C-alpha cells in the first residue's frame, strides 16, 4: 500500500487577488483608528462596513448573499486584516464556519434566512461545542435534546463559548436523548441546532480570562425550546457535520498571524542594524512565517479546487501555534522588559498581551495532542 502523503503544492496568487490586496490596504487605512488591537475585538459597525465591501461570505453563492470570489481573494483579504489587527470577531465565526456549515447541511429556508445576514455583517454566530467534561472528547457531550411537538426541548450546559454574550446565534452540538438505552456508538445521536441565544431558558454567565477580559462564557440551557426549522442537517448526523465544521475552523491563516503586530514591534526594536544574534533570531521567526504562509496558501488552493484538506489544515494549525508560542519567548530573550498590559509603549503592552495569550493557541480549535492524533491518522500511523 502506498504511504499516504500530505499535499502542499506551491501556489501563485492570481492577478485579482493581488489587486484586491491594495483595495484592502486602502480600507484599513481609512479605518486606522480601529486597527492594531486584535482580531478578538468585537465591533459590529466594522463588520457591517466589511459586509458592504463584499468581504464576508466572499466565496459563497450570490443567491445566498455571497460574492462567488476565489479562495485566494478571501485569503488575501483575511491576511491583510489579521496583519493589521482588524476587529473581525463580530463576523469571523459566521464567515469561517457557521455560514459554510449552513450552506453544506442547511435547508433552503435556513440558507436564505441566515447566510445573507451573516454576509452583510448583521448576524453574529458563536460555537457551542465544549462542555465542562467534554472538550477534546466532544463525543462525551452531555447536553440532550428531546423531540417534542413542533420542535425539540434541550437541557445541558456549554463552556468556553467565545463571545456568546454578544452573539445572536450559536451552532449547538448535543445528542438526542437515548430514552434510557445504553450508548453503543459514541457518535450516535449527535445533532446540531441553530440556537437563537435570546430563547427563554438560556442563561449566559461570564468566564474571565487571564487578561482580565470577558471573552468566554458558560451557557446553561434549561428546557430550551428550539423549533423544527432550526435543526441543522439531520438528527444523528451531528458528528459528521461537526467534523466538517472543525475543518473549516482549522484551515484559516489566523493560526499564525495573531501575533504579527508583536513580530513587527520586535523588528522595530531591533532597528536597522541589529547585532548578529538578534538578526539570526528574527530571521528564523520570519522564515518560519514565510513557510507557514506558503503552506496555508496551498490549503487555499485546495479549497479553491473543492477539496477538503483536513490533514494539511491540522499540520498548519499545529506548526502555526507552535510558531506563535515561540514569538513572546524570543521577544523576552532579545528585548527584556517588565510587561505591562496598559503601557503606552506598544512593545511593552504587546509582550504582556502575547505572553498571556500564548497558552490558548494550542488549546482552542483542538489541542496540540488532538491535532497530532489527526496528523498521525492522516499518515496512516494509527
Ligand atoms: C481561547 C479559547 C477559545 C475557545 N472558544 C471556544 C468556543 O467558542 N466554543 C467552544 O465550544 N469551545 C471553545 N474553546 C474550548 C476548546 O475547544 C477546548 O478547551 C479544547 O477543545 C480542549 O478541551 P478541554 O479544555 O476540555 O481540555 P481537555 O480535553 O480536558 O484536555 C486537557 C489536556 O489533555 C489532553 N488530552 C485530552 N484528550 C487527549 C487524548 N485523547 N490524547 C492525548 N491528549 C489528550 C489535551 O491535549 C490537553 O492537553 C475555547 C478554548 C480557548 C482556549
């Protein structure tokens, strides 16, 4: 049997993607006062402005509010926005994974209702997968749905739900209640719902992160009624659907560009004539970035061909998070300082922010160990 190989074909950006880069840079310059913070900033006005430009749902069919542009154009737009620290959070999940999942598994009614609103920057989604005892082990979810007249009754809880307190909907992952029968297939009964977060019975409580910010939440669902039309895909097909959603989540360039401003600050600190050791350390980081970018562009090429590069995405996420976790370590070695979140000096503030942010990179969207398991399977090793 031939050894399974990963595919990372070199990619040349087409002229329309190169042209778009200038347009995106002009837009960023116009909104400069909002840049430089982090993609985790949540700003609905900025998302609406991006929606007007046609930069959300860029590759989706026009009939559902999309713009039928190439994966390369989307790549260039996101790359520029991330490098500038644009506030993308209000539309990022909808654009990256909820919208594509609705387009793949949703009903005609769902596609027409949700996708144009996401593409306009009007409707915000969050991810309702993890629970107190079910993160990596997503199949161990305890949230249960029961079929009732006209819909479903849902009970359970979710944890680490980013931006739930500011979102309109969540794609909720749960299981159908088994009526006391023993579970034979751990993925059996898994089901996804498009959950309106204003539904009675939903309580959203804050979880404060290491930076002292309210980003995460805990969600409690008590007898929450979800009407039939908000079932996503088929009852019991949730495992297949959530796997596809996670592949969308892992394939974006945000896995290695979150700390780009930190890297830029390090280059500024090094000045025009750095000593050999500083030049070598920065050169290593920048060459890694160039390689990751080449790999990530290659994934955009595969998406453009309609392929599902799940294994390649897992590798880029694993290498990308490793690279991002190295940045603050190298920064502290090259330019030691007392980190201070609220400092006026951008480097001093960014080193505090990036040091406290770094642990999360190899946890969110699938931990390092889980990704390596996926990679090993892709290589035929398990
Ligand atoms: C910044 C951030 C944002 C997040 N946003 C969201 C969100 O919006 N929505 C959402 O649903 N979730 C979100 N999460 C949760 C995230 O998906 C989970 O934290 C992650 O899947 C790990 O689950 P856990 O925390 O339960 O850890 P566990 O699964 O308990 O893992 C603990 C440790 O054990 C290791 N481990 C677990 N199983 C195995 C195994 N089989 N083999 C080897 N090692 C293993 C893990 O790698 C990890 O090191 C977010 C997390 C972070 C950090």
